[in-house]
């Protein structure tokens, strides 16, 4: 065995095939229950085939996470697939039901706009002050209603903290995917000051939403309107808003992730990400750095997609508050000095157990959000291949 | 008394209009509660000046009736542009911020070192001239008075009524030890500056069209 592969083998704990299989068994059962919504196996052969493909895809990736000891490599495949599937399914559904991605005034008055988790920071204070939800969506009824999304968000935040941003958010995968297109970054240095921008955006959108009693981030900044739905252009103001969100999408979700190999929208703009960072304080999982093993090579800081590691935080043996627990730093560390840790347990031992305890709920969240979406997208792609159109 | 009561009933709205500028500024300065009280005091002096200026304007409102809307848009558009410029300079080019735009930093360092003590006064003055709904209501009430003294007295009382709602804000000073909040406050001020730049530009554009 060469020196390098020996070092790698030592650096990344691997499980035997048999052990990996036994560790995957609970996930096989849980994902089957989630995907079948409690045991309802699809009777339609096409849906059954899609069910099996997605089931194998999720559990295959989970198996590889356990077998190889690598977290981020397989998470990224699932996460990016979720985001791409979300775009395909959502746009197809919109065009099928509404005929367009553009929202008209009537659509908003009817209150049928699907609620998106990005709106959450903006609605809290107005809801407390005025007892109204400042979003044109349904509170209890229909697809993606406010109450359901809110409950899922609270559950995910308690279970994963800001891990939600790397395991549950169906937008983050887009830039995660784009950030992996190049082997090396072209833009290497981004001043740390800009990593505070999401908190500034959070402060501004909370204050202005309270002032205007409307979700200002959705109206002015949200780049993901480019791949979901947006307000029909009927005025100069909406035209300006459209130029802004399209520019932000191209800049922060496509171009900068390719150039920097970072998730620049999540790290430099997203106000929900900023709010989500505070939930890391409530959550039991964290990433720690063993200072005795660490050689300060800074590979982890260079690899971190959300600017959550710097010399100061590494010296303290912790990540910054914005860590999304994607596991990339754990994967790249050549000294195996970075590890998942459960707060309150002894530091420096039981790394693999802590990691397992984290990736079970994380993958369940990903399967809950992703399985139906990926099935839907596969169905649309099949339709495109067989009929020439994604729309039924 | 009428002005004071109007101020009391609409103070929360005034606060939500001023808070997006005042809160990031106070966070950006990172001062303690006592120092924040002084900053708030300067802000309020500026705000009072803005109100009294409008007291005079309300009294002379009849002169404006002919070209009312156009002048109104041009005036407030200009106010917003000045506010935007100050916020952007404060937020992105401040002498104490570690900003990437180093070439501009030198120029703004020189400017801001002279004007830092006046900043809260400017912010107060320019937000005092803000077109929030209760302010328009007060403007309408004051313009119905027959003397300039009555108009100023009305705005003075309106100012007192609304000011009570600003008293808790200096307590943001308890967060001053958390250094990143200063960066966040400055960046937030810069973002708001960009927003007001847009508002000011569209208002001036509207005013020019109406002239």
C-alpha cells in the first residue's frame, strides 16, 4: 500500500460492507415509510418504477456515506439533485396549472401562492404585531401552506440547526451544484466582512417588512424567483425588481459559485440562512476541530462553502455560527482533525457515532423534502422523452 | 394637545419609519447605552429640526397648491437622495469599516472624520422629513392653522408624542461587546441607502414628469 493511500485510509474511517449494510437497515425502513406515506406502494407500474429508482438512489447514497466515511461527497449529489428536481417539477406544475411562471394580481388575491421558507424571517414580527401573515398564501389549506411549512421549518431547525441549509433547503443545491463545476476557484479571496452581509440583509428585511407590512425580500431580492415564480411585469417598479432578482440569480447562484467554488448566495445574501445560524445554538450537533491534530493547513477554510471557517475559529477549535454541517471540511481534512460532535458528550472521541447520529435525521429530512420532488421531476423528464413536452 | 395625542397614537408607525435607519446606525457605532442616549439625542434634535421645518412649510402650504405634487415629489426625492448618499457612505465606505473598496476609502475617511458627530443629526433631520402616514396627517392638521406659531406648536407637540417611542432604542448598547454587530449595522445602513436611492430617483423622475 502506498504512503498516500495509507494516510487516506487512516484519515477516513471506513466501515466493512456488512457493518455498513446493518447500519443502512433502519434507513431502508424509514425511507420506505416516508416515500410510501405509511405503506401505500404505488400500483401504477410507472410510478412504482420511479418509486424504486428514487428509493435505491437515496439509500445507495446513504450506504456510500457510511461505507466510505465521506459525508459531503454523497450529500452534494442528493442535495443538487433535489434542487434541480425542484426547479423541473415546480416550473412544470406552474405552467400546467397556471399557464405561466408569472403571478398575476388575481393569483395573489386568491391567496394560492405556495409559501416558501425564505419568507419566514419577514413574517414573524408583523404576525406578532398585527396578527396577520404578510404573504399571499393559504394558512392551512392547499399545497405548501404557511402552517405546514412553518412546522417543518421548526422541526428541521431543532433537529439540524443550520444543517437545514445543506440538507433540507431546496434552493441551496443549485449553487452547491454550480460550485462544483470547476476543479479550482478563480476568485480565491473574498474579504470576511462580506460574510456578515446575510445578517445585514436579515436586519433590513425584518425592519422594512414590518414597516411596509409586505415581504420585502421576496419583492426585491429573492434570486430564486428566477426558477420558481415571479410577479408579472406591469409597472416600472416590478421591472426594476425583476432586473434585480435575475441579476442576483445569475451573479450569486450561477457565476460566483463557479468562480469561487463557494455557495455565495447562502454565504453572502440569504436572510433565512442568517436566522438559521442562530438555531445552531439550540441544536445538539456541531462541527469541532481537534487542535492537537490540526496543522493549520487551512484546507478546511478554503473548502468551506459558506465562509464558516477562518483562522480565528479554527484556533478556537470550532466553526463560525453560520456552519451548515455539510461535512465538506470533515471530508477534506488530511489529518482527520475535524469531526461531527454531539454537544455535551466528551470531545475527541466517538466521532463516527456522532456523525451517524447526525446523518440519520439529516437524510430523513432530505428524503422527506426530496423523494416526492425527485420522483416528480423524473416523471416530467420521462414525459419529455416520450411525448416531447414536460406538460401533460 | 391635539398634536401630542396624534404623536402618541401614531408613534409606533413613526418608530418603524425611523428604526430602519436608526437601529443599523446605533449598532454600527457599537456604543454603550449612555453614549447611545447622546446619539439618540442628536438624532432627535435633527428630527425636531425636520419637523419644525415642516411646520413652516405647512403654514406656507397654500403657496404650493399650484404645483403641489411636482414640488412635493422633487423635494422629498431630493431628501431621499441625500439620505441615501449618507447611508451608502456610512455603510460601505466608513473609515472604521474593513471594506474592499480601498480606493474610495481614503476620500470618505477624510469626509467622515469631520462629519461623524453630525451624522445622527443628519439622519434625524432627513428621517424627520419622511413621508410616513401620520406625518402627512400632522402636516394636513398643521396646515389648517392660521399662524406660523400655531403650526410650529402643533409639530412640536407631535414630536413630543412620537419621541416617547424612541426611548428604549439606546438599550441596543448592551449588545456593543459583540463586535460583528457593528459590521452588520453598517452593511444594513448601506443596503438601506441603495433602497432610498431608488425611491429618491423615482420620486424625482415623477416630479420632473409632472412639472
